[in-house]
């Protein structure tokens, strides 16, 4: 995946790798996510995505590779205050106590995007949420 060229006086605040196969820390969710990823891999399709938040802007970058090696789509979205209706995070546990999965989400007028965050807790998610909101406000 190509790196995004930063503007003058722009610094990365954080970058999250998007998990398009929904592989969280939940063992059942991980199993089905790996199955979906494996089937797509057999068919030659891979999807890479990132949420990049800098001190000046927030970007959503997605790249799709088909037939094992041909980049067929490269999408860069600039997230603006007017386009985002809601930002938050969700923590879900498997069987009420095991494997908490933290997901950062934001809803726009046309889509909803969620990104699983690995090795997270309430403090780190709150920090990510605050930094994300500071950029888009």
C-alpha cells in the first residue's frame, strides 16, 4: 500500500490498520473472519485499509488487489466534519466475560465504517476517540 504524502507542517497523530475480515479477539469471530479471508485469498482478492489521522486531517485509505497482483482500486477519502455524523467505540465480550473486542466506528451520511483495534482498553480507545474528534471538529 502506498504511503500518503503529508502536507507541510503535518504530523501523524495515529494510524490504524483496518481489518476488513472482521477478525477480532473473539475465537468464533476470528474463525469466520479467517475463513472469509482464505476464500478471498484463493480467488486472488486482498483488501488493505488504513485510517490515518494527522494534526490537520483524517483520511481513510483503501486498496484492493485482484488476481493476486493487480491493484484494481485505490481509494482515499478525506473525512470532514460535515460528512461525519457520529464517532465512537464499542467493546464487546464473548460469552459475557471472555476476549473483549474494541471497535472504533464512525458513521457518515453514506456509510458506516468500523475498525477493530488490537490490544486496546477503555483508556486507549478514549484517547483515540478524542484525537480523532479534535481533527474533524
